[in-house]
C-alpha cells in the first residue's frame, strides 16, 4: 500500500498572480488537477492526501481522482509542517512501515513511469527520491556579480519529487527537525539529518516545478507533448 501526500498549502507569492500557482489553469484545468492525475495513473498508488491552507477558498472539493480516494488535511507555515500534517492525517490502514510518496503540487509534468521505477527501486531500499544529475557547469559567487570558483558537478544531483520513505521514519525525521528548529528543504534532507542515506533514482529532467508564469507556459507545452506520447 502506497499513499501520496501532496503539500498544496503555499500562497505562491513568487508566481505573481491572483490565484495560487496550484490553481493556475493549464488547458482549462487547474495545475493541481494535472499533478494529481499524474500520480493517480501509477497502479501502485492506493490514495492521495492533499494538504491545503486553512483559508483556501479555491479548493474544488474533489474526493477522488481516477477512481482513487482523495483526502485533505490542513497545512502549516512551512513545508515540513504541512507534510507532517498530511502524514498524520493518513488513514489508519497506512502503517508506520508502509511507504508514502511526497510530491510537490507544482510538479504536474512528472512521468508515471518514473514514479513506478522509484517505487520499485526505493521500495527495495529504505526509501529514496527522484533526482537528475547536474549537467551544467556551475559557478560560485558570493556577491552575485563575479565568479569566484567553478564547482565540480560530477557528484551533484538536482532533487526532484516524488520522494518516498516509510511513514513512521519520515514522521520521526520531520518531528525531530522541527523540534530542533530546523527547516528541511525537502523530505530527503530530514531523513539525512536523522542518519539515513536516501537512494537517488534518476528521473526525467522535464519534471519541472512551476514557480513563475514562464514555467507555467513551459509546463503546458510539456504536458501537451506528454499526452501525445502516452496515447
């Protein structure tokens, strides 16, 4: 049994629009709907938990996606708070040793076959995440103007989502981080702080996170291509 937790409580201030980015329309449907449908297309997935802001007036009230149950929980001020809230709100049938996927609401282009590979490989380990090797040359600059150093890229990866860990281990890792007043930028970092070594599972580089209006246009094109590819 695998459930997905989708934190969608952010206001999307950097997106620069009246609607939070998770509700921006792509081909007439909210971005969040695309994301949930991509997740629900994975046969191993049993259900979805969407974590919303307490005062979210835009939530359409969906209770199922592609025949799979969809539940909601109320998030917190930070991503870790929201993910923890979603984990705690999962049905009792999801045990501490069951794996849970955590996926960004603003990543509608994730490929279901990448998620299936993650569930297979990370499920045989102790959890892991989709990631992409860094291919660009990287420069370090402290003043934002001049290059101080070229950073070797051979050991660097871009963290993507979903990230998959056992429910109990992730709850404990997030609780531990929050108790120490530390804010992990993703679930893998919380697991790392708890002593874990998440498995890297290479995923497609077009698993884009929508942050700006320009990203939204690119996501719309990518999803159009994905629909053609998957027909």
